[in-house]
């Protein structure tokens, strides 16, 4: 599933040149299937059980440019930048990496809004 998601994101980025503003957020995708997928429970979401994604979209077109699947605490703790910065800034950096040094503005809700992320 992770490889498929990565391929989709690469294709989306190649097909679309986003505007100056990018938005990061988390999403839940309903999942009742089988297989090696980490299912998350988020009581505050309309879809309470499912695959949790951290996503980045072009704020102007609403086209998804990047997505990262939550894989569970242990797997997520091994992802890039996590040990140095913590979960929120690390996730934001990984999602925005293809647009580093392009002077785009990244907008996010409170989960993404830490001092480490801003720096």
C-alpha cells in the first residue's frame, strides 16, 4: 500500500505545478478490507476507523500532491526527521520535501502548527 501511494504522489506531482500555497492536513479513509494495513481509530473524525493519511494539497486547485500513510507507532517512529524534530514537524518536512526552497507557504491546522514546524 505504501509503495502504491508513493507512486501515485510522484505521478500527481509530475502532472501538476502547484500554486504558492500548500495545505497539510490529516484524513481518514474508511477501511474494512483485509491485508497489511494499519487501521487507526480517531473518534473526532466522521470516519472513525480507517487508514489515516497525512496529506498535502495545492491550496488553489485542491489537487493532492503528497500523502503519507500512518503505519503505527513503531513504524512511524523510524521515518525521516522523526528523532530530531518530533512527529508534526517531521511529517510536514517529508510531505513538503519536493517543494523545498521554492518559497511556497504551507498552511496547516493545530496538529501541524508547532514552533519546530515554523522554524
